[in-house]
C-alpha cells in the first residue's frame, strides 16, 4: 500500500512539474509574439490558470509521497 501511494505521488508530481514547464514555455512564447496589451492580458490569464493547476497537482503529489513515507 505504501509503495502504491509513493508511486502515485511521484507520477502526479511529475505531471505537475511538466505542467509548470509547459506554462513557462507558454509565457515565453507569448512574450515573443508581441501582442498588444489587452490581448496579452487575456492570454496570460490562461497561462496563470495552467500554472495554478500544475502547482496544485504537484502539491497533491508531494502530499501523497509524504503519506506513503509516513505509513511505511
């Protein structure tokens, strides 16, 4: 059971880290695109939403890892 929690936590954490990298790449592409201010703000809202979702996923994964270690 403990190894299952740790494995699932590592998987969820890695998905969250991949999402964080993806949101960074998204922001860099927006910066290079050179949109006007209103368009940039609208598109950055999507990037912030992706960033927060990825951060939440990483935190949940790390909590699963900690629970797996605590139960073992």
